[in-house]
């Protein structure tokens, strides 16, 4: 900066939605602590490629802001802090738990003592300390007054063979329902029209709390105790853990959005078994059919990995066909990339070119399902919550474009008149 001026902290996020949420909170803590001339890089460890991108991002940030302190955190830093500490560009490495604590970013404390500030994540029992006390911090940067992502759970007790994330996030742990309700009330008071409950393994919420309440109990409690909340939505959820109370809320509560994003990963039973998933192809199809039978407007998103080790053409075909069988309009495809330290990395791999080709085919299948979804919505009217982009979000997750959109954060009734590849097109309806 010229004239001796200092710039405030900046955060760069890699990886998942939860990381983005935590980046916003960490950035707020850094600003409150008076941290200046610093870049916080929140890394991802989901694949070896993600770790490589994290290191590349660090080098790029150091070149862009040569006078700034580089602070590295996130899952990759948690799992292998020494590797990042050895990078000459890095000034401090802090863990996933530490990045959520306000005092971590006090300059006098942060830049004294050891370069690595990473505790054993498996010993961490607290979840989302920023929520304790009834929601004392609103998300800082990426969330506008439209949708708020609220972390209610962290960690994972499962050990899928492709996943390293439990070693970056620790054991499954839940925020108590009372703290969540208080924070939702605070978010609604600030003007948010939709709250999205999120976590590493969201469906395991409550397993470590007294009485082990299921996620459905939390959902019903939020809806009952915060009647002014217009919409409640869930982030990615395990299809093996839809408890009866959650099923009832999804199918009977009008303020519960008719949309589920499933952590599906594959549509072939042998691949699911080798992934160490807890659902079968038939389980996923039956669940989605039951949901649509009870609530026909229900739509689905899903994550699917293309080219998992040992995947044959017949196994791949089962993953391709489940997209249409379920009707997955909002598909996230991940070409398999081995993560060192996971059991899957030792399994016989699929050729890289074949993985890319399969990923392309899956995306094409998903695009066809989305097009059919848009076609089915033609002529219908629904309520859209408008975002800063000028697009409206319907309850079933459809994004809709209109001429002269209302201001961000407002609801408006929309009639669907057309569609392009990624959006419905509509007009404001009286």
C-alpha cells in the first residue's frame, strides 16, 4: 500500500461450503483482532490435487502480496502442518479448531512462539465455538442477506475408503439445539430469508448429545421455535441416515424446502461396498421415491465420483443410470483422484483418460435430467428468494432469471416461462 498504509486481512478459500462458512468467521475474528497485512489461506485436503492447489495458492498469494503475512489453515494444514510450515512463503500454520477461536488472530499472540499452532483434532470436543452464546457473529463476507449457512455439526466417525477428511475434522460432534435455535433467531432478525444447516456429516447431528436426538428433532425444533423463519434447507446429507422425524419434516413442513442433496458417491453396489458406504443403490432409489410419493415437488442433487478404483464399464453404467432413475437435476461430478493415506489409493486404479470420459458422460446425463426438470416446471408459479446475483432461488433449488429482478433478499412470485442450460426463466407474477 502507498503512503505507509496497511491493508486489512484477506481470506482465500479452497474446498467445501463448510470451509467457506468457516473462512467468513475466521476473517471476522481477524478483523476484530486488528490483524493487518495478512492473507489467511483455508486449505482443502480431499484429494492430492486439492493439496497441490492449496500449495499453489499459497505461492500465488505470496507473490501478489509480498509484504503480507501468510497464515495457512484448513484440512490440508491440519493433516500435514509440517509440510506447510516448511514452505518459505508461510508465516504461520493454524489448525481447524484454532481458526475458529477469536484470540488466535491477535497479532501479539499469533506471531510469537511456534510457527505451527495445530492441536490433535481427535481430542477436540467443541463444535462451532462462534455459535456459543446465542449466535454472536453473523457470517462475515460471502453471505448476503439472502441465505445463511449455519454450521451445526463438525467431524465424522465414518471411514469411507476414499476420504481423508475425518483426519482433518476430527470426531463427529454437534452444536446443542438451543444454541442453534438462538442463532437462527438472530439470523432471521438480521434479515436472512433462508437458513441452510450444514456440517461435515450433517445427518450424524445429535449422536454425541444427551439422549442422542436425531437430526429430524433439530429441524422440527427450529421450525417450531422460529416461526418467522421463511425457509429452512439442509446441505449435503447421507442417504443412509434419514430418520423418521426428518422424513416427516421434509414431506409435511411447507417451510422445509423440497430439496435434498445426497452424498451418493456411486450407483453401483460393489463400488459402494468398496467405498465403505452404508447405503445400497436400491436404498437410495427407494428413499427418493418415497419422498416424491409424499411430496411430488421434491428434487434431488447428488455427488458422484467417476472412475473409482476397480470401476468396470458395467459398474459405471449403474452410476450413470441412477441419475435418471432418481432424477438428479443438481449433479456434482468428481473425477476420482487418489488421496495418499486412504485405502482407496492402494486399489487398482482406472485409467486417467477413462476417468475424464466417464465424468463427461455423467455430466451430460445430469444436464439432460436438469433440462427435463426445467421443462416440467413450465407454466408453474412459485416463490423465489432473490440473491445478490439478481437470480431467484425457488424452494426446490431451481435458479430463475427474470427481467428487472427485485432487490436482494426479497421474495417474489414467479411464473416459469422458459429455460436455458442452467436456469429457469420467468416473469414476475401478481
